[in-house]
C-alpha cells in the first residue's frame, strides 16, 4: 500500500511550498482519483512519487509496501513497481522506441530478478500489447514520442505501462488530449491492469474518464492540500459546481 | 633583415631530421621531387611549428604541445601480418568488405593490401616509389590540390613525406566496394610518420573512400598525414575518416580537396583516439553546381585534445556547403571546431551553413567553437551556429522513471546525440561499425581514458 503522511514539498532552490501537508492512503486493489484546479499541485505529487529531483521534501513521508521510497532514485522506484504516466510525455530524438522499450523492460526484469526477454519474445509481447491499445507498428519504428500527437503520446504511455506491469500506477491526466475512441481504448487498457496486486492513482480534470475507470475514492487537491475526499459521486458534484468553494477553503 | 627565431627542441629535431634524411627520402635524385621538398622546407622553416599567436592554431599550439621530434618510423622494422592489420582495425571494421590498401609506418605495403586491381576501373601505386619516377598526372597534382597558404604542417608533410597511396579512378567508373586506406603504426619505440595520399577521381565516377588511422601497439607517435583529393566534374565522392590511434599519439591530418562542377562530396570524420588530434579540412569549389557536406563526430575523454579546423572556399557560383560537427566531451577533454567559409566575389547563389554542437559530460571538459564567414558576394545564403550543453535532465528523468539506471540512460542519450551525425554516413556497414564503436566507447572502452 501507498502511504503519504503530512507531505510537504517545495521546489528545490525556492521557498514556496507547493504541497502543504498531504495525507493519503491507497491500498492495493484500489483506484483513487485526484481532481483539482490547475496549479493545485497534482503533477507535483505525481513527480514526487516518481522521484523527480526538482522537488524537495521538507516534511512528511512516503512509503510504498512499507518501504520509504523518498531516498530512492527514479529507476529504483520503477524497479519497485512505481510507474508514472506523464502529463506531458518527453520526446527523445535519436532513441528508437523499440530500443527504449526493450532497455526499460529488461532493466526492470533484471531488477526483479527475472531473465531478460529474447528478441523474438520481446517483439511478440510488444506487438500483442500494441495491438490491444491500437498503437500502429509504424509508431514503434519512430524515435521515442518524436512528432507524436498529444493523444498518441498518451497511448504510448499506457503501452509502456502494460509492458512493464507496475504495481503502483500514477496516471497524470492521461485522458487529456484523447479523442472519445482513444479514451475508451486507453481506459480498457488501464482496467485490464486493475487487480488485487495493483494500486492506481488517477489524476484527471474530467469526470468522463471516471465513467470508464471507476474509482474507489475521489480526492480534491487544492492549493497543495487534499481538501475533500469522497466516493465516485464527488466527481459528478465537482463537474456541476466547480472548485470555487475550495478556493476559499484552501487559501 | 630577418631575426633568427629561437627553435624549440622539437623544431631543432625536425631540422636535424631533414638534414639527415633529405638525400635518402623517396624521390631523391629526381629534380622535381627534390624541388618540391626544398620549397616546402623553406615555407616550413621560415615560420616553424604553428603556435598560439598564429590565428588558425590558437587553440592547438604545436610549439607547446610537441616537446620533442620523434625519430622517423623504421620502414620495415616489424614483420606485420594481415592479422595484425585486422587486429589494429578492431573487430567491427575488420569485417568491412572493401579494397584494402595498407600503409605501415609511412610505407604503402602491397603484400598486406587487397586492392583487387580496383575492379579494372583505376590504378593504385605507392606514392613513395612514384616520386622517383613521377607520371605526368602526379606531377600536375601533388602539392597543388587546394594547398593552404602558409600552413607549415602541410609544408612539413611535403618536405618529409615517405609514402602513401597514389590513386586514380577512371572517368565514369563506379566502384562496387569502398576503397579503404589503412594507416597503421607498429609497436616499438616512439616514432614519427609522415604520409601522403593523392587521389584523383575521374569525371562522373562514384567512389567511397575510407581512411582509417590506427595503432598496432602503444608506442608514442607523431603523425602528419595529408590527403589530396581531386573530384572530377559530375563525380560522387564519399570520403570518410576513422581515427582510433593509441593515447600516446599526436595526430595531424590535412585533407585538401578540389571539387569540379556538379560534384557531390560527402565527408565524415569520426575521432575517438589520440592524445592530440588536429583534423584539417580544406575544400575548394572550382566548378559550379557542386555540393560539399562535411560532418564529424568526436568522442573525447581524459585529457584528449581534438581540434577540427576547416576552410571551405567558394570560388564559383551556385555551390552548397554544409559543415556539421558533434562532440561528446568528458573528463578534462578539450574539443575545438573552427570553420571558415569564404565566399568570393563571383560566388553568387552560394548556400553555406555550419553548425557545431557539443555535449558536455563533465565540468572539466572544454569546448571552443569559432565559426567564420568571409563573404564578398552579395547574393548568398550563409549561416552558422554552435551550441553546447549537458544531457537533458527531463529526458534523463523520463528514462530513469522507466527503470533505466543512470549510466545506461546517459549512454542512450549520448548515443542518440552522436547518432544524428553518424547517420549521415551512407555506407551501411561503416555506419553500423561507427555506432557500435560509440557503444563501446560509452561502455568505457577505447582510448584516452
Ligand atoms: N519545476 C517547477 N518549477 C517552478 N514551479 C513549479 C515547478 N513545478 C510546479 N511548479 C508550480 O507549482 C504549482 C503546482 O504545479 P503542478 O504542475 O503540480 O499543478 P497541477 O495541479 O498539475 O496543474 P494542472 O492541472 O495545470 O496540470 C504551480 O503553481 C506550478 O507553477
Ligand atoms: Mg498537472
């Protein structure tokens, strides 16, 4: 389980706190949604979980399966099953998508004490997963994310997730930029990974995604704090009323 | 009135060598060859080794860098075998399907070469032998292909050259395989070697020429190599250099190239080795409608010093030039790119661009870039740029968030950076070989560590 306690985060080299005391407990088998206005700190939380070093934890703790992960490097966390689907996936010219996928998968398998996949085996798995997510094979021949549309990049993220089979999935606005059909495909991909061994944190602005990926809990993040937690119906309520009421509360 | 300049130890050594060797150098007894050497020695000795107050050499001060002049390499001191040549080339290049011409310690070695008669489409012979009995075309070519003014390193080469390859490709000939000139140094004592190649590509011919510079052992060496290349009208030339000499080597090479009309010239230089490397490229457009695309990849670490200096001279209208260099610098390595494009008054419609990019892997590394445009025509498009930076932190984080450990993530990004320029090599086997060599360099192998 993921346990976040009284987490305070600021940007390294700066003073302003972005996360101002987050408490959150997410058990395996559960899906929690995080909603909240722009700039409230959702991506910051996601990055801090993945280990981006632009941020500094000034107080609090984060444990995953009982282990403190805050001192681990991003790759160590990935090996422990942490996966962040980026809000803005990075383009890497010159690195072939297949080379990347293979290096990533083998690194994680190695860290888990599993054998590396042979080339044909790897090709088979990628092809299979890509087909499920309707990622065309010519996309896999291109350099990583280079020239992909916003929606195509998001699909690549889910493809990576389904290959790496992480146990803590953090999805940062994976739905933005997806057309209606793509949203369904991606949601199916995510749902396929849902299970008792996996915890998911789904960051979104839109209630629509939560029709497909039905959350166990919805948290509202405003100005660096979780200001409300409820069931899936909270998303519907927010859709109607917006965040105005929390703006005040969080100030 | 001239003031006697104090010679450095290396300069004194070179002067002694010339005096001792001149009567025994190839071509001695032939008036033309002797005349060439004398004139070149004059040019050299009036200025001596280049130093930092000579603008073109300000980053590579040979007076300071060369402490001693090593004695000339013994011609046939060591019985080398074909296997030794392949071993020096390394596994990835040894397998290249090519016409191999091997120069050992400054002598063209027929018995180690496999030119296959150039498929009957040209001629190859030993330049050293030819100096004593020069053919008409050699006399019209040697030391006359776009010679740089006042470059004393090239002059020194002409004065002291011991041999190399003289080659002519027939008009319209299309060679099925690349020609690969291997410049090898044997093991043994510290040595100097001065080689010269002359290549004339006939009109409409197509040729890929690879020059490799490798060491067989770890002996300290000073290399001065010049290649003169004439590309006939309508010819297509791919000219590639691979340098992986031992970390005790001072490597000076100069390519002097003259392009006729409608020539397509693609050059690529890949530098991995040597302690000090100066890669000079002089290209002159002598006919309209030609293009010259020169690119380079430098991987340097430790205390390696790598200087690429180019002069591209647009003397006629309607030509296109590109110079694109990428350097990966680690440790306290120093990388230099100087590129001057001259566009003369008549060279209207010139299209010239240059770019140099360095990826700095450490705080101790240094990159100097000096682009220069001398434009005397008014209807031209010219530009230059240069960048230097570190590995992109966002890209690093993305890769590491996918479980890829830091060294491996870094290697992927560096390979991607340098891959962009290696991709310009048209020959697939060479391209693959260079990519593999990059991988092993990144894995910590290679020279200069
Ligand atoms: N690396 C950074 N440097 C400077 N400011 C940052 C950095 N990361 C986040 N911030 C600031 O912290 C605040 C929270 O940003 P964050 O990206 O976490 O918001 P968000 O909730 O994900 O917003 P959105 O809904 O627009 O994606 C913002 O004011 C943002 O400008
Ligand atoms: Mg965000």
